[in-house]
C-alpha cells in the first residue's frame, strides 16, 4: 500500500531527540489530517514517536523498515 503524504522530512543520521524535534517542527506547518513522511536512522525513534503521538493524538499510520532506515507516516490530528 502506497501512502500519499504532504511533507517529507529526512532526519537520517540524527540521534534522539533530534528526529522528534524535526517531527514536531514539521507538524506545525501542516493542516489537520495531513500526513508527514519522516525518515530516520535512529533505532529508538519509534519509542519517541510512539509516546509523542499517544500524548498529542497524532496517528502513526505505518512504519517501514528499509536497511538501516525507518520510515514513518504520521497523520496530524
């Protein structure tokens, strides 16, 4: 399934908490129900993103693991 997204953020090479900070900054620019694709190489990013989305109501639609990258699709509430 291919997910259409409105914004792509590449946080490759950044370690916690920088991918989360990039996500937060990018979400501010989106309207409700828009989708961000964020690419990260931080193996713990799913923990940060999971807690953040639980607290804010945003939704992780999918996480794709490719080689050393994790690609998240997150829908803004």
